[in-house]
């Protein structure tokens, strides 16, 4: 194991100076951050639960994962601040239903482009900036279930309750064989929840603003 460095510490630091009698090449703060990220990604042990990349590491890509790179450490880091916010696009059918790994950023951008509300879960993630990191997104189901239930309970400071937005709109012909006669695409979206110790989906009204109902993801 090596030392984990909070790269965001350097985000507000200025570059180097110059010495009298000659110029000295300086490194700006972004360059320093990138150097630290490169060093950590390639030589230092980063694990689930570590603070890294603006959030808390929730998953490390494994052999067989599409984003796994031999000899490097990459994964998902998560940010949570107990904000409660609506899913958005209330009364509007978006057809944003792709639940695949890697689709979260695309779903998030599509919702930002489609939803008329001034603030909603996907937009909140899209607008989030932590240090130099601005590539946050609302996850899909397949991305979200890579994270262990125990991690969610810890980050949510909950003994059992998990109820967080996914970047997927409900559809009658859905991928989960979920039957909800009273649900409509215009007013319903999916949440990830704890179903007796297992992560599963639940249809929820898009205007739900319950505290702590979403978590921002980013890939590092």
C-alpha cells in the first residue's frame, strides 16, 4: 500500500515562481493534479472506501469489466451530500431507458437536454464540480449495482434504507419485468432500493424530493 493523496488539495494552489537572473519553468495546479492522478492510478493501491477523485471510491474495475486496464487502477467514485431532489421531466416522456454500464453519462446529458425544470437529479450531477472534477453523472441500474449494498448503507448513514434515483425512466415494457398498472413514463422513473438485503429497482413518482435520494457517480 502507498500513501493516498487528496489531489483536490492542489486545485487552488498556484504554479511555481521564477528565480532572480533567469526564468524557471513552473507547473500549474492542473498539471500537478494530473501528475498525482497518473502516479496514483499506476502505482498506488486505491481501494473501495478511499477518498479519491472528488468522492469516495465505490468500485474498482476488475478483469472482465469493459473499462478494466491491466496494470492500472480505475473505477467509480461517488459523491453524496444528503440533497433531496426530483427526477425531473415531470409530465414528459423522455424514452431515456438504457440501463447498461457506461450509459450513465449519456443518459444524464440526454435528461439535461430534455427536462425543462431548473433543478433535478441528472442536472445536479451534471453541474457538480469537486476540485477539478466536473464529469459527474446519475448512474444506470447496471452501474449502480456494481456497488455493494454495505457501501450504500455506509455512505447514506443508514441501517437498511436505500432509495436513490437511477438515470432511467419507467416504461411499461421494461427490462425488469416490473408490473405497475398505475405508473406512466411521463410521471415515473426508477430508483435503486434495498429489497430485504438485495439491491433492486422500484418505480417512483418523478416529483419525489425525499432527502438523500440520489448519489452522483464519476469514472476515474
